[in-house]
C-alpha cells in the first residue's frame, strides 16, 4: 500500500513522497529453537526513475514467558534486511535473577536510512540465540515495518 503526500509548492518540480505502511506479518509460534525467522516483509517501490532515499522504521514486541525455576537469561538478535542482505541489526542480552514464573516484554526498534533505484523487499528477522531456562517461550506479538520514499 502506498499513498502520496505533500503537494507541490509554488509550481516547482513535483517529487511525491510515498509512504508504505502495509507489511506482511509471518505467522510464528515459539521462536526458541526456530533459528532465524522473518516476522515482517515489506515491498517498496520508488516513485519515479532514479535514486531515492528511503527511511525505514520497524518495531517488534516479543513476549517472553518464563516458568518457575531458574533465572531468565537471553540473547536475541533483530535484523533488518534488504533483499536478503542484513543492513542493520540490534542485539539484546539480559539476565533476570527471578525464580518465579514471569512474563517479560522486549520491544525492538530499528530505524534506517537507505537508498534505492528499483523495487526492493525489506524484512525484519528475529533469532533467539540463548534462552535459559529452555522451557521459556518467546512469541512475536505487535509488529510494524514502514517506509517513506523521498
């Protein structure tokens, strides 16, 4: 989905700004042990021929459900990819010394400035590298990926 923004000013050349906000969510279950999982995909096209700047914003909220017992320790990697190549990543590693059953929410935010010449596909990928205790579940909940093409 794309929509135009910002009408021309005073008769100069008109270069519309396109906003792409409809990304495809990939249904996921527990991300623990699943390897790298693409959780969002967004196709982006330039508004006209030539090179265009793209501002990307992505966020994914993960819910971690830890059973009673061992403290929680995790390392999770969030990757923003363009046509399968990583262009940005963020790694979150934490440890909570709580023995009771607990639920935690982890929210990632990746913002990136990119250049495109032709249509491209962006994806957000999540990989759970470490999770203790092993019976903890990690679920991708609220997700968003949008792009503004200038």
